[in-house]
């Protein structure tokens, strides 16, 4: 299938936007007509198809977090902001990129990624929300489809892969250039060229969304100011994104002026924000000893809640070091003191699971699922424990009960594949492993799994038809991408 707007539009936005020049009143502004939703540039159906393909390509290029708990947190922030944007019905998708660079980006179809490095750099949840609100504004104001143009038509897979390569270039210019060369050999020119007006509009619309979502509008200039101050320590090795998207005094002044028009009040961080940062610190630590030192220091300072978060981080660090008894003692105490906090219950059960104490892990997860019936992250961990404990049919029933959003995650297909393998239904196992590989941007591996499924004994007509349809679909995508080269 060809992607055929009048000129192919590809888009990517960075969190570090050029300086704004003038203050805009905070009253709800009248925005210019950026094109109706039917899209002269791209239809809604094409937008969603390109977005999904873009997301698959990203999985094949950079490290996207598969941690269900972190995914649940970033989605909760993103959907809260999206609900208060000027297009609350838009199907946004939010995810965490496991990269230390301070960056965030928006792609087609409302796919918005936030780097772990940016999350850890923020000092307040409102700062994180301010970045995400800006990226949401780029999508809602249709800036993405006017930022990039290519002279020729590309298939959806190639367009998505090229867009992913442009993103990769913002993370590592050498890798990005190599990826672009590998994708296509034509003379198509790509550029990142958001206008100053685009950025000004994204700033002011983002601030409206931020305030409407009950986050601190003053967090935007505060975060900008910290980024500006950080540049003095880089010297000649200043990151490229700070060279091309400078955080200037004028921009800080502009956003601060608009923020001051909002009434001042306290905006406390959620505990979920603090716990997510603690988990990310452990997951991204180059040396667990550094994380251990950080959390041990935190036990002696700050508020009671901050010290509690430090205890949680300490427990996670001990778990990463396989000090199971130490981790269990921490999480056991936390669950007793704060029985209504799902992260503590999940961490306790996870400790039992990783120490291979399956009967205890199952009992703890079962209790947590009953206590937090809407927590999909805990359910996904429970399914993993069911499989490791040898209960695949119960795992299958739990997988079927998950919400549609959870069933879109690559982890869902991976767990289904394992479940059917344990149930000795090899054709179904290969079928869902193919869907997992496809979701991860590995279409060739998906084709191989479908072919293995077709060789399985005892196929019925219904499953054979599904396998044939998916095989043809995957092969068509590969051929479309090949024709563009």
C-alpha cells in the first residue's frame, strides 16, 4: 500500500524548542486553520497507519521500555493531559525510551516518546508534564504534517522506517545517517524545520493544556532555565540538540511571563512520579553501587514521603543485585505500612518471583490483583508468574481479560506465545510470536514464525485462513519497502 499525500510528510519534534519572541495572553486563543481532520496532507486512517508503523520501526531502532509499570505511569500522565487538550478525543500513545539523553519527541498518530534521561532530569512532575504538553500541542495543531516533505511517494513501511531513522539521528547522528542510507538510496532530501511560529504556538497551547490538567504552568520556564544553566558545564561537547534548539533567556522570559498570569498555588508531585523515577534510576544505573549510594543518602534527608521513596529505591537496587532477603524485608515493611500502594505490593511479589519462590509469588500476586483489580501492570506480572509456576491455562484466561490498551503491547503477544507453547499448541504459539516480532519491527522474523506455524500438525480451516492472511500481509509490507529502495 502506498502512502499518497500530495507530498509525503514526515515529522519529528524535539523537546528543546527554539526561543519564543513575544508573550501571548493566556485566554483561550483563536488558532489558525491548519487543515481539517480529513487532511489534505494526510487522512486520519493514513495517520494512524503511519503512526503504528513508525512505532514498530522505533522498537527496531532504539530501546523502548517494556516495563508495564512504567508504561502505565507515563500513559496516565499523557492521557490526563490529552483529555484537557483542544482535541481530547485524539488517540494518543505515550511511551518511555530508555536513553540517557534529555529528549522527547512526537511522531505521527500521536505517538509521543519521553526519554528516561529527561524524566530523571526533571525535579517536579509538572516539569515532565510541561514537556509532554508541548509535544501534544505539536500533534493537535497539525505541525507534524507540515514539518517534513519529500519529493517522492513512499510506502508506509519505508516512510515509518525513515522517520524512525531521523529520530535515531537526534540520538546518535552517525547511527541515524547510516540508517537512512540503509533504508533507501534515492535522492530524497529530509529536514527538520519547525517554524518559530510552530514552536510559539506549541508553547502557549501546551501551557493551556498544562494548567487545565492541574499541573503548574510555572514548571515550563523553570525547566527551561535549568536546561540553559546546564549548558555551561558541557563546554565544547555540548549536545547537538542544545546547539540547534537553544534554551535562551528570551524564551525563559516569555514563558515565565505567560505563566505568571495564572494564580499561584502548590502542585505537589504524585507518589507515582517519585516511584517511577526511583525505578528508572535503578534500571538505568551504569553501576548498581551508584544507585545504592543515592538511595542510602535519601534515607537521611527530605520529607517522610521522600524517605519512603528512598526505601523503595533501595529495595529495587537490592533486588537487581539478587539480594532477595534484603529486598523482601524492605518491601514487606512497605506493604505493611502502606497497604494501599500497588507498587509496593507488586515489588514484594516480584521479589518472590525472581527468587523462584513460585507458590509465595502466586499468592502475593493473587492478593494484589484482588486488591487492585484495575491495575493492568500487576496483572501482566501475575501472568508471568503463572507461566513460570506451570499454570498456562490460567495465564491464558487472564490474558484474554486484559484491556484493549494492554493487548496492543508487544509483551502481550510474547506472553500469549509462551502460553500456547506451554499448552502444546505450537501453531498458535508461532502465530503470536509472529505478532510479537511484527510489533517489534522485525517483519522478516514474523514471516518465519508464520511459516513455522503453517507446518504445525492438526491445523483447522479457521487458523489456516488466519495464517495465510497474516503471511500475505507481512510479505506485502516487505515487498513494499523493498520497492522503495
